[in-house]
C-alpha cells in the first residue's frame, strides 16, 4: 500500500428501526467500538453513521463516492443491520446491497477504480433459525499418566455463524 493514506472505513450501524420491524440489535454499540478500534489501528479514517434512513444512506454514499480517493489505498464499508437474502434494513425500510456496490464502481467513483473496495455485512439472510448443535464435551488429554487425568472443556454454539464471504466481483441478476 503505497498511497499517502489508507482510506476511509464507513460504518453503517442500524440498531433501531421504525414501524414493522422494531426489534433492536443488542450489542450494536459494542460491535461498532470493535470495528472502529480495528480500523483505526490500521490507520483508516473512520466515518460512523447510525440508524440512517434509506434516503440518508443514498445521500451519504453519493457524497463519499464523489470525493477524491486518488491518494487512498482502498475503501472499507461495514454494515450492521437486520436483513434477508435479498435486502438489508435501514431505519425506515428495506434496501438492496447493490446501492453500496453501485456507488463505488469505476463509473460512479473513478478515483477508487482499480483499488480494493472491501464490504463487511453483518446481517441475517432469512427467517430460519439455526438450530445450533447440542452441547458437547471435548476431552483434551495432555500427557495422560492415567485414564482418569484429563481436562474437560465444554462449549455450545451455532452450526453456522460468523461466516465471511468474499468475491473479486459481484454477481448481478442475469449474469
């Protein structure tokens, strides 16, 4: 990374919602603090946006995409919200993830052309609940002198969580 600055890290955090989907996201503020700390440590310029409406998201993305990023290495966008397989949720309604990708393509943000644009989306992708798996015991035996000597550690977790998915390009309908 050879530019004068690392770039911007945009954090869109939605913890409160209007109308039909009122369930707040617990721990949202703590997650934002972790994200901010991580990217500050990597020398990113942090821009936080909380509980924006769809219109405010669009205006923000348009404004940032028109900035000159030519002396930046990359752009990072972090989104924390509720969602489904086809949309994310803003304070006042649903929107598609494409609004982020489209805002920073080479046509709409030429100063980021050829540079990495990294998106982290923390949102559910549907209504099915992960059944998790039964609590299990792991038996860790280190240099056992006898069968009775062992350290037991138990844990419980979901089968599918915190997956990070990345592609070099995005898939569009009809592609």
